[in-house]
C-alpha cells in the first residue's frame, strides 16, 4: 500500500512538471507545433489537411512528410479547447505523464521489483530530457510512452493472449509517431521476438503478434511512397557528397587519382560521419554537461540531458553485471536508439531524435542506483537520502533554468512573439492592400493561419498553387514567393518594394530593413531586443 502512495506521488509530480504553465512554457511556439495544430483544426472543420488531403497517413506540412499520430491525437484536445497553444501541447504532456506510469509497469514486470520500478518512474518524472519534450507538441516524445507500454504488454502475452493486440497496437502506432521510432522499433521488437523463440519453443501467440505487428510495418512501408520518404531524402547523411575540395588538394599534392578517390569517396566519408555522430550520444558532454545543441524543441543547450549525479548510477551498473546479462535487450535498446540521430544531418546532439533511448537509459540508471545500495547495504538509507537530496537540488536548479533563463536563451529559436505579431496584423490588415512577410520568419504562413484561425478551405485553395514539388524543391518556403489571401511570403528587398509599391505592410526581422527606419510596430523578445518589425509603405 505504501508503494502505491509513492507511485501516486511520483505521477503527481510528473503531472505538475509537465502541465503547469503549459501554454506559456516552453517560451514561444514553433512552426511544427503550429502546423500540427492547424492540420488537426483543418481535419475537424473539413475532413482534409491543410493541403486538401483526406485523412492522410503522411502530412505534407512544409514538405517534410510528417508522420500522422501527433496530428490525430490533437483532434480531441482542439475540439474541446479550440485552436490554442495550450490545446496543441496538452496531449503530449498527458502522454509524458503516462510514460512515467508505463515505465513503472515495465520495470515491475521484468525485474519483479517494485522498489526498482519506483526508482525508474521517479527518474523519468524529473528527467531534464523528458520534461521539456513533454511540454511541447514534439512528436518525438510519444515514443517514450509507446515503447515501454508496448514492450510491457509484449511480456504480458504469456499471461494472457489478449495482450497480443495491445502490444502490437502500441508498437505499431509507434511507427507513426516519429521517424526515428520508425527505424528503431522494428529492430528492438525483432530482437525481442528472436529472444522469446530462443528461450522457449515458438508458439502461436508470438506468431500472431508478429503477424499483427507486421501489418503495421507494411502500412508504414507503403507510406514511404506517399511523402514519408521525403524526410529521409532531405535530412540524412545519405545525400551528402564526398569532399571534392579535399580530393582535389590531394591530387594537386601528387597523390595518385585512384588513392585520392579511395580516401575521399562518399561511403567512407559517410561511415566516418555516422560513427562520430553515433558516439556523441554516449559522450559525457551530451549526457551530463552540454546536452542538445539547439533549443527548437524546448530543450536547453548547455544543460545535460541527465543530471550530473546520475553519472554515479551508470558506474553502479558495473557492480552487478549479472543483471545486464539477464536483460541484454535493454542494452540492445540503448545502443540501437541513436542510429537514426547519427544518420541525420544537422548540428548534432539532437536530443529529440535520440529520445527513444531515454526509457531504457532510465531503467539502467535505476538498476545502477539499486546496485549501489545493495553493495553498500549497511549505508543504504544514507545513500538513498543523499541521492534523493542531490536529485531534488538538481531539479530545483533545472526548473529555475527552464522557467526563468529559457525565456532569454531560447526565445529566438522558439519563435517567441509570433502570436503577438499575427494578432496585431489581424487587427490592421483590412487597412492595407497587401501584407508582405519575410521568409526569415521560417514558415510564416502557418503562424498566420494558426493565430487567425483561418478558414481551412481558404488555405486549401491557396496551397493548390504552391507547386514546390513540381519545381523540384523540397520545402514550400523554397518557393521565391507564395500567397495566402492578401498575405505574400518572400525574401523582399526593402528598397525595391519602396520604389514599386504603396499601401502595404512589410513584416520581417530587424535585419530585413534599414536600421534608420521607424517601424509602425515592434515585437520584442523577453530581453527587450527587437524580434519583428512591421513597416508601413
């Protein structure tokens, strides 16, 4: 009974950390969040997404082929609360809380140890990796619930065959949550299936599970031909070119052409890049010191994805290697998980792309914690009190960073101020013939549609003319210009527009204009620097 109260307290803490101030934190609102929300809104209003697709399994969005689960999960929330930032973020926060419960169930099942299960749940509840990803409409976080609950139900199959369908459904839906999960999930599930066959004779339950899960894989594979494959083509290292400049320098230095081609070929370069990117997700810098390198997913650069005290738990794993041997599939999970992130282009240390490893990592750290208190049993109470105190202090420091410092650090990357900007434009746009918005605001059309709650039929009519795919482009904002009603989106040159036009508003960042201008409206970041200018012509 005592452990039930502790679990309830842990889940309550998880809920508070994920739900309080949800509409305001993380500061700002990203184009991806706005796109997910507007697609759900469009489906509610018309049964079609923003591009006119009927209940798609791949959302065209900006051209990146987003997977569908996040959008469909938003529909009930938006139906209840309207098209707001809070409504868009709420489902992911709820699933973040459910992930804490799921990891408790999984650990209690596989280790038959409630104390270890509570440790795992507690570490996930206060995780500086999990909290921020649960507080935005960041689809990568869905896998932190779907993977542990799906695996938990997989292990329950031998108790009751009905869990075949629960497990296959959770793990199958994970294929439609995020691109990283789409690659890693079949590998981990395949390992579990093989492991179950080697431990006992193959049975009809495992075969039936494999068949049902295989059905989801077939559907997921089919969507690769309907836009889901576009993300792979545009955001992975498979599209890189060999360093021709380095090859040229080698040739100029007298190196034979055959050797230069061997040293600087695409596959060798790609392999070296993959290995270096893969290893960074196990580096001290990523795990405990620097964390992610970008803040566009509510994460905080300069803050490790685990608390520094948790490094002790990793060392604790080696105090009892028998547990690692008995549950090798957890290590398989951890070591497979960073593969998609390592295959991706970008600044690296992409915590969102590697978050599928988080549940397994948390379980292993809880095992390390328990190993320490077992080996030093005489001092177990003191050790546990010390760890809890250190974790509490770490959490308090993290929350100060997240709720106070993030406003100043992450505001530009999180597109802070777009809500105020487009609310202002909605109030005044009837006074102008045209509103020209700079593409320096990323994909500004989606902010206009979201914050003005634009009639989806008008958006769908306009998007028919956005023929970026036909032009061989990857993203809609690669078009020289495109229009949505009286709003035009392009990379304008102020002096040229000044000569050719009048009775319009120009909207952009300060660097889009001459510095001596006096804007009609200025939207500022929390540190009082200028974020966006609105200039009348």
